[in-house]
C-alpha cells in the first residue's frame, strides 16, 4: 500500500508540474515579449535581481546566468537590502524581482525605493494584486501556477514556473543583445561546458573524405548515392583544387527528388553557391554562434575551410555527439 500511494503521490506531483508549465505558455508569452523589448530599449548597464525565500534561489540563478553571457548582474539578499544594499540602485540599472506573494516587506520597500530613484522595476509574481504588482513597470504573471501546488505547504509548481519564466527571459535577452556560445565559453574557462565549447573545430568536424562530394555535371542518382554512403546531411561541390563552389542539403535533395522525372532536372537552382563557412582554426563556440545566429533559419551544417580549401564539415549532430562523450567522461 505504501508503494502504491508513493507512486500516486509522485505521479500527482509530476502532473502538477507539467500542467503548471503548460499554463505558462498562454499566460506569459506576451509578458516576456513585452519585458524583453523594454529591456532592449532600456539597455541597462546593470541588472539587480531580488528575491526572498525559495524565489530567492530562482533570482540568484537568474543573476548567475546573466553573468554567464557577459552581463553585469547582481543578486541582492533580501535581508541586506534595507541595510545598505539598495545603494546599488544606481542610474542605468534595472531591478527584477521574483516573488510569489508580491508582499514580502523587504521586496516591497526595495521596489518603492527603486521607483523613488526612477529605476525601472520588473516583477515575476504569483499575485498581481499585490504591493509589488501595483508598483512595477512590467509584471510577468505567474498566478496560473499558484493554485496547482499538489500539497498545501510545498511551493513546487510556483518555483518551477518562475524558473521556466526566468529561462524564457534569459533566452530573450541573449537574443536581443546577440549573446552567443562564445560569450558563454569566455566566462566559463574551467567549467566542463566552457571547456567543451573551447574545443577546436578540427577535433570535432567530419573530414572531407567522409563527406559526399559532387560536381556540377553529377547526376541526381550519383549525388543521392553519395549522400546515402556518407549520411552527414550535406553534399559538397568543389573544383579540382578542392575549393568550395556550393552545397546541397538533405532538404535540397528532397525537393529535387520530388520533382525528379527521368533524370531530366537541373540541380543548379537548388545549390547554395555562397554557403556560410568556418575556418578550421575556430572553436566550437564560434561554430555554434555562427549556426544559431543565422537568420531567419539556423544553419545545421557548416563547411570547414583552411586557406579556402574545404577540409571537412561540422554539423549540429557532430557537436551533440561530442558533447555526450564529454559528459560521460
């Protein structure tokens, strides 16, 4: 009976967490978008992150994550705020508060001081009708999670919801200020992830000998066979000096084959003639930044060059596989 009840309790808790996060999508998407745009226009020099109790752990982690991408961010302990730490409330800063109730005395008083000093206040709240909610410039509404706690005394769903919302804002800030894996690696020189991102591309890429290659006069059948033989998601077109002329991706081949009749189709209009490339001397962080910053669609494969000559390719799959190896070791 104990085992059965325990399993049911765990399942109930897990379902509550899932529902809480699902409810966030409709509740906070517009809030996070508006807050991100506000921060972009504000372009603060310093982020001051406040929180108390369990929300304080979310706040501290958010501040640490902002620092990880090279932004000046400080978590201020609620117990010290009214004993000198509000001295950090300076021009060109923004205050971000995490609070479920929205009525914690130290946080309420600190938000009032911020407003007096004309410092913008953003709040992640489980209670909009609160002192902090009424006095903030922008509020991220987390109230949908407050009635989902599977027990009456453990703030589980509310903390998960606050963490997810903070992660969404973190992603938005990284995007608008063009932060990348390079910034992360620079600020984590001794961390396992930072060390991984600092690996040279040459250690992770697939050599050109293991990549499908073709020429302009190659047939569709030949290219398809080569891409099947070397399943890297790309075929590279080079000249006799191994200089890059263009490439075809798996997606290009699908479009070619969908309109392919009796070998009478020109592949020319499907070829990307000026693909983005990366030099073999770069790091994984640079490769990831190049891939993920491409707009409007991320790049899944990058030709790797050395003095203009194609020496291999690096794909998202290559990076993920190498990361899994690093994690295991």
